[in-house]
């Protein structure tokens, strides 16, 4: 069964459509992160005006607060959050991994302590599916074990087996509704284990396949090596989703290597820290050099922030700790990301993606903190 309709290909890059209960998603696509059911410092109206069609919410956080049962009672996440676009929910595997000593991984599930109030919870693969079904997401994810970098071969091999067994239980627990279930390829940074994980999940025939356990502190060269190892093995008629990555250069590179879907907190988190994206790279709006700068963030950007405000004013808001700074900066960064993906899709449509890819690599300077390497999951 095709769950992505491929319209054009150029090399490994793909132009496609993923159809959901809440509208068609043009791919490649970037999904802004709305952990609590809202993309921080924005509203659904803002996202819709910017052309965003899908956001990512986190089942772990929504389970703890306000509770998936309440969301179901309120009519599901779309009605509860006032968002009529598509929603993908992450199972929370990465968040549980981040708890460290506050969690215990068992064969039947994960015992963990809430970061909110210290209460203890036990999540099984079956419960994780039920939580996401109660939330009412269009795309839901299997429970997986996200392991640290570096991890030994023996531990990683054991973890792959556990993730595969949990994936099968998730598949068996899912109701036969219109939502899609994605499996998550793990395997750390061992090629044979990445292939083993991919092949086991392919045998279960999920609606899509995500690449997890990446961007956890490893060199980017190793990350791309792991992606190259499995991306061509995954079924061509299913979406390929790179979880928690990344910077604009990562997205362009990911599309070039065959990835269809991306998410990351970078555009929103960087916005709240005053780091803004332009076509050439990043700028940090708090720098004194922008005190008297009358130009917009990016002369060629048509977002509300760039159409209306100068760098000088945006710097004033940021250093004054005005809440509107978060909003205006976030609008720009999300618009930038959404426009980048739109430009990529247009290049694929016209058969000029290869030229775009080379031009981007030449022009993109990374920005004032270009040596920064951030973990994008969160």
C-alpha cells in the first residue's frame, strides 16, 4: 500500500504527497515542533498563514499534562488545540531516554518518574499506542529505545531487538482507523545493526519509516553515514522521516539523500534565543551591531516580521525581554524553514534541485555560530 505518492525524483531526492485525515502534506516537509500541542510563541492562525500543514506534538508530555483522556474528552487534539492541519505525535521515546536515572527500561515497557511532579508511570508499547489514539493524531509513532552515543555493540544489538519487539506489539495494538503508524529504525552507529533494524521493521509493513537515535552528539559525518546505510533499503512507496534534524544545511542534505520528512526545535528555540535565519546564514539579533540597523532580518523575506520591523527594533525588543520578541522572531524562523522547503519542492518540480543543492552549499555560511552543533530532539 502506497502511503506517499511520488510525483518526481531527481537523484535520491523525492517530491511527493502524503495524504492524511486533515489534508494533503506536500513533501519534502518540515514539521514545526509543538510539544504541548502548540508551537511555542505562535498560534494556529499564524502557522496557517505561513503555509504550515503539519505540526509535531509529543505524546509523553501530553500524557503527563493535561492527559490523553482529557484531550479525547475534548474532541481530540485538533479541536482541543484549534488546529485543523495534520498532527504527528512522537511516542516520547527520546524524552524518556533523556530522563536518565529517572527511568528503567524493561522487556514489557518503561518505568519512569515524571519530570513534572515526580510521580511514577509505566508505559508499554500498547499503552503508548492507546495514548496517541486518544490524542487523535494523524500519524503516530512506535515506542522505541533511544540509546546514548557512544554505546557498545552488544548493548546496541540488544536494544535493536527490544525496539523491534516493541514495534510488533505497537502494530498489533493499533486500531484499524485512518491514522498512520510509523516504525522507527534504530541501531546506533553500527551499519549492520541499522540494516537489521530496518529489515525487521520492513517485514512488519508500517505506513512509514523514521530514522531515530541520530543527532544525539555524534559527528555529522557519522550521522550521514548511518542515513546512507538504510535510506535506500526502506520501501520507496512509504515516507522516510528523519527525526530531530536539524539546521537548514541538514535539511537540504537530507532531501538530497532521499528524506521526505523532518522535525526539529531549532527554528523555535533559536528564535527565543535571538538567533535568526537568513538566506546566507544566521544572525544573532542581540549583537550591538544591529542597534541602528534599519534593514529587515532578510531583505528578500516576505514574512510579517520582515515586512514590518527593522533589525534595530527587533534587537530592542529582545534586549528588553519583551514577550513580543519571541513571537516576531519565531514567525520569521518558521517562515524561513517553510519557505526553504517550498523552494526545495519547486526545484524538484522543475528538475533543478541538483543546481539548487550546489548553489545552497556555496552560499550558505552557517551564521555567527556556525560551529555550533545542537541536539535537535526536544
